[in-house]
């Protein structure tokens, strides 16, 4: 069964818009530091999203052992992380 899209209802946000949000920026960077050294080494993309109601999300894509892993961090209007979803999204070259 495919993983439901945790970003349904969200749209891309500019890097500057969300990365200037200190609480979210510090949280997603701290999250990446909790990952294994191999996962940290192969972070391929970091993308930012918002839903228009004040919620935000950060998607971290990691290519590890020929698998693309997605880590989606979802934040409420107070910039508190309320959900973390990790799933395989396909194959990678690394």
C-alpha cells in the first residue's frame, strides 16, 4: 500500500521565507543531526512547504544504499513540530 502524501494540501515555500524562521530552521537542523552519520552525509535535498493556514513543513530527502528516503517534518502555527513522517520514495544513485 502506498504511503499517503503527508504534504497533501501544502505548497512549496521559498527557502528564504521558511529558513528565516529561526524556530523551524533550528529544529530541522537539529533533527538532521540526530540521524546516523551515513544519513547526514547523503542528505540530497531540503525543501520547504506551507499550507496557507500557518502550518509549515520541511522535507528532507536522503539517498542512501540506492534508496530515496523522505523525512517530512510538519509544524503547527506556533512553529512546533507536530508530526514526523519517514518513508521510502524510490531508488537513488548512491
